[in-house]
C-alpha cells in the first residue's frame, strides 16, 4: 500500500509542490491524493516510481530568429525570397536537454513530410524503428521538413515518439512554405525537394537524410561518422544513371536519394548550396526530381555507402544478381546477401504495392509475386508491420488499403 508520507517527501524532493509538512495535515494529504489522481487520469504518461510526468517537461518553442539572421546575411534576392517562406513551427525537447546531450553521440537526421494523409504514419514507423534500435549513448535530433498544410494534430502523433524515447531525441519541425511549388517537370511531391535546402537552413557539418519508406535495425553512429574523403555526398547505388544520363553524365556512381549522408560543410564551402535549390527552377528537365539534382550538381564527388549499411528490399536472389551485374561495380552478391541477413537500413522501394498496405497483392497471392518462387515481399510486409504494431497508432495504420488505379 502506498505510504502517503513517502509520496509527500518525494514530491517535496522533486519540487512539484511546495508546502510545509506537519503531523496534523490530514486535510492536505487528502488534497494531495486528489491531485495525484487527477494527474493519473489526465496525463497518459504518469510514472509513480519517479513521480515524473513526461508531457509536462516537453518544451515547445517557435523560433524565427535563425532564419531572420540568415536573411540578413544573404545578398541573393532569390535566397531571401526562399528563406522568408521557411519557419520553425515547433521545437520539441526535454528540460535540461543540453547537459544530457553533452554526454552523448549526437546524430542529425532529416526527413520530409508530404501532403499524403497516410504518409505521416509511414514516417512515424520509420522514425520508431530508428529510435528503438539506437544505443543509449546516441542522441538523435530530427529535422522534420513539412509542407504548409502540416497541422497540430500531426505534431501530436510524432510527439508520441518523444514521450516514449526521451530523453534521447528532440524534434524540430520546419514549415517549408511553397518554396518548390512552381518547380519544373516533377514526378513526385514538392516535399522531396526540401532536402536541397539543408545546407542553407542548417549549421551542422553533416546530416543523414532518410526517406519515410526506410526501416532501421541497428545504431547509426558508425554510418553517420563515415569519412567523406573528398565527397559531397554518400549514398546507395541506384539501378542506373537514368535521370542524369540525358544530361551527359554516364555515371557508375549514381545514387538513390532515399538514404544519403550529406557533407553540408563542404557543400557550403564549395558554393554548391545555392546551386542545389536553384536548379529546380531552371529549364533543365529533372526526370527524377531532387535525385537528379544531387547526382548532376555534385558529380563526380559522390561516394558509395557500403552495402552493410543500406540495401533495397530485394524480392529474391535473382534481383540481387541482376542488380550486381547491372552496376558492374565492386558490390558483390555476397555483400548484398549478408546485408539482407543483418540489415542496418532497408529501403522499401521494390515491392509494389508498398509494405504498409494491409491488403497488398503479395498477401493475397496475386500480382507479380505469385509468379515468383522465392519472393520476399511478405517478409518485408511482416517486418514493417511488426514495428507499426509497437506504435500508438496501429489502429489507424491497419486501415490503409491499396487501390489500383
């Protein structure tokens, strides 16, 4: 049975409520019990063991000073116009986080959030897998680049991660405005272009950008701290140089932009930062959107992320063999098979429909997978949904249905 005197002393120690305690305080004891019950009812994350209410120590700030400073420093009318569109709409972190971060290995992760109503849940699962598999010595700062229609209800969804994984994570939400609304010849959402702004809006020396259709299975410190050598960017080789070949680049180092480690410092030093986000407004056709921009403007200083760090969700061994032969690089079939046995990051780009739908063709036994002897799409479906079930929003996620156009 809970000793109320112990509770009172603990509360005094934690400085939640201040009062003078005496022997004849039965009335005060009753009031305290009522208050504690109210806390337990109305706060979802009350921990009696620590007398610690997580939601109460989350600090949310709106900080526009950073971009005002950048605007004042800039001499380019184009840059000034762009920066005036961008605002930090939320900065969510835990009290006394600075002293905690000093003891940790900090990694900066950027993600983009588009207008698709289901994509916020897809991104939530990706972030959950990363935070779940981080070492206790790792501190993650998420830079979440949002379209203008991003709402408060969506922030609550991501705040659930901070409640579960604090104090090893903080989140900064950016309203990116309509900076790429009028871009030319695009295939995907304007949100995919937001990462082109990272060298401009961030002061960090490096950042790891991840697409929402990634899953993380291990700590990322080793990957995050890879030596860039003289490269602007490190990524995982894509199937071909389609997207830049028509621009005269026949590159064997063409990378997929879904998992990229950006050398922000070198990009700024070599004046590539302005070029990155100006290109979408040029007359050049961008067949693969921002992926074309990175591969075209940063060529040839593009390095490869070793297979052990990131791989596609290959459906079977025949896909791996085809991929290896097509690239004609030093990526061996054995390397890729090992990376799938012990994955660090899997980029779910191959199986179609995507693995988050609840009635995908490969679950029904229809589609191309039914014609393959060793298709692994079901395995990736299970992997993704295992993470999704651990979030607070699986009831919403389980309703995702795929409708073939």
